[in-house]
C-alpha cells in the first residue's frame, strides 16, 4: 500500500469511520499474523493477539500522529499485545504450528537442507530453539528474520535506540545458537 | 586490521546489510585477516540463512480477522444506540402510563404484564449468555 494512501485511510479512520479501517487490516493482517505467530508460537493465540491489536489500534488512532509511519506504530501495539496476552494467560510460548497450515517456503539452499535433514525437521528444531530462548531474544529475532524489518523499524517497534538493535540481535542470536546446540544442531 | 577492533554489533550490522560502504570495507578487511572472525561470521550467516529458509506463510482465513475486528468495533455502538433508544421509550411509556386517565386496575394489570414480559426476556437472555460463555465451540465457524 502506498504511504499516501495509507495516510489518507488513517486520516479517515481518525475521524471515526471504521469502514476505512478494513483496507488497513487487509494490508497488515498477513505480516501481523507472522509476527504474532513468531511471538506466541501457536496460531490460535496469534489470531487473538492480532485481532485485539487491530481493535486497540483503531481506538488509539485519535492519538496517532499523522506525521509518523503507521506500520511500525501498529507493530508496536501488536508486540505489546502479544506480551500482555502471554502474561495475562500465564502462558508461555508454545510451539503448535506444525498442523496449522503453515507452509514452508522452498529454500533452494542445498547446504542448509543438508544440515537440517528435512524442511519439517528444520522448522520443528528452529521453533524449538526459539521456544527455549527468552521472550526478549525471541521478539527481536522474529522482527528481523521472520518479518525482515530494518534496524530503524525494529528500534521504533521495540522503543529502543537504533544503536541498541544490533547488540540485542547479537545476544539473541548467540542465545539461539546455544539453544540449538542443546538440541543437537551445531553451527560451524 | 586488528579483528579485535570489530565489535559484535558491527558484525551484526554487516550481516544484516546495515553498514555504510566505508564500514563494509573495514569489516571485510578484518574478516580477510582473521579466521576466528570468519568462523564467527559464518556461524551467524548459516543461522540467518536457516531462519530465512524456514520463513512461513501463515494460512489466514482472510475474512475472519476483519470480521472479528469489525464486530468489536461496531457492536458497542449498536449496543449504546439500542440502550439509549430503550431508555427513551421506557421513559415515554412511563410518562403515558402515569398521565393516562385509565382506571388504576387497568394500569396495574398492564404494568404487571409488562414487568412479567421484561423479567422473562431478561431471564432467557441471561441463560443464553451463560451457556455461550461456557460453550467450548463458540469460536468455530458455522
């Protein structure tokens, strides 16, 4: 969606017309679900978090500064919603993704395929690795690797200085490497 | 180039393509001169590739999210309007009731019927609401 179209939709939503919120929901539901799934670990909780994040976003639009970009602001709300949901349900990140219609993207990377003998095995092991690392490590890996945000966007979503993103990613990746090592995957 | 001069966060920014051309040249030079740094970089590179390769496309019931969001956004407005309308009608009916020239017995009989109907209605709604709360299949699409 073009930024000017997005800004216009947000402006109309700010005026209270929920009809103009639908295209925004359509535009952000797929990446939003990917992020929520990465943070929650299962599709049902991810959908709940995503739905609630959209509702909160609409209700908070009155305070939204049109000079800002909508995307990072929405993902910030979604991230907070995922954290709140995990805490309020006393839940923990649960990996229940394999039967949820998640489709692995074909990699074409023979080396990676050799190391992790099958795609499903690769997914299962990496998800289990993500399960083992802490919430803070997991969320930054999800934002970077699963959603592909740039450092400036991650900084905005996590409300941290841009310079901190790289060091957090370093610690998160090391934690994931250690977790995968415990699961029997050794990187060179 | 002293590989020790490359900080972990610089290595991350290099890995993620977030460095300037000058920084890239400096880090590439450091990598070329240190097998230890090369090994560390290869580790992160491999892990990043594996994470990218398992990216998934969550299957989304496309209508579901918007429908659920829309319900949350529009229903409260509907309830508020219904409540306001109900209050106005009840107030108007009470005004007519008390100011009408009908006999007291007629007023009492009518009042009893109206209160009875409202109590029954409230009881049915409450029962339905309670069974909905405990229904384990309430989120299933019918």
